[in-house]
C-alpha cells in the first residue's frame, strides 16, 4: 500500500505523507515514493508549485527517519546516497517553489525536509525537534548547513544539543515558519498562497529558485576541514552510544550514554 497521496489541481501539485501507523516516519518506501512523485511532477509543465503536507487533523507531521531502518554501527547513517539525502536534494532542486504545510509535530530528519522547502506555513500544533543527540547519531554537514541557513548558528546549536521541541510561536520568531495561522485556516491559507505563486511567471520563479539555492549553498569548505568532520562523524556512528541510543528508543526507555 502506498504511503503517500498525490494530486495536481490548478497547477499546484500535492504530496501528502499518509502512513499514520508509523506517524509518517520517513521509511525507505515513503522516501522512494516521494522521489518518484517529484520526478513525475518535474516533467509536468502544468506544475508550478508543490505542497508537501500531512492529512488534515494529524498530530505528527512526520516522526522523521524510521529508526528500524537505521544501519548498524560502523556505517554512516546519513551518507550522500541515503534515500533521505536524495529526497532533500530533489526537493531543493525541484524546478518550482515548494511549500511545507505543517500541521502537527516535526521530528528528526523531517525537520530537514521542512527546512529545504522554500516556504513553511504552520499552525499552533506545529513544533520542531531535531533529535540525533538522543539516539547517538551524528548529523551530516549538509543537514547542519540547512539549519544554519534557516535559524542561524545559535538556535541551531540549541536545537541539536538539547533535542527539545521548538513551539510554533518560537518557530515563527526564529524563521522556521513564514506564517503561523489557525489550524482551521491552514489549508485554505496555504493553497491560496500556492495559487498566487502559480499565477506568476513560472520561468522567473524557476530561475530565482535556482539562484537562491546556489547562493544558500555557497559555503567554501577546505578539503582538510571536510575530512576532519567526516572523522568526527565516524567516531560517533562507530560508538557504543549509537548502539545504545537505538536500543533505548526501540525498548522505549531513557538511554544511558557512556560517551564512548
């Protein structure tokens, strides 16, 4: 059974995360289905905006990467070719503006998904928590840069170090959300904005989106620095803490980290 729903209406495409059994976790199946949908929409000249959302009334927009599918220790859990990383690049490089319509909480890698969207619209039930520190999982450079681009270094550090949720009100203040509206208004507000974007020049929007993407990614990194960061991450995903974090999550208990 498919874990997403798709539609196109009035030049606005929609991908709805639709697997409540796992709180819309970003499983390999869901990621692959989203990649296929984006690929299909990218060849549809009628599509001028893409909305990524969850079904109305959901409490969890997405619980993030499916922990049952995390690799064993000794292997990078967020490598370049990981399905989540492929999806993030596909959303960022999609030819038209992408709007995240967020009802409910957003966890882990799903934060990254909402951050690579061009616009994010939330409601009072929206919240955001990036949780690798609770699992002993090291985050990758591209993901950290997404946070730096959206919220800046100080808020990014707080989110990574504490792994605690940021409320909808604070998310609006720090730039995670463009707009905060009531849950009753959320859908109408989002699709009204999508319609206004669709009415504008699709070519101009495509060119501006690519310019903005390239400028946001224009962070020079020396090869030595990159290798150093990769070494730091390897220390984490080879560690006992990584294994403990996964076991504790699956056993529904508080992890006991040793720092080794």
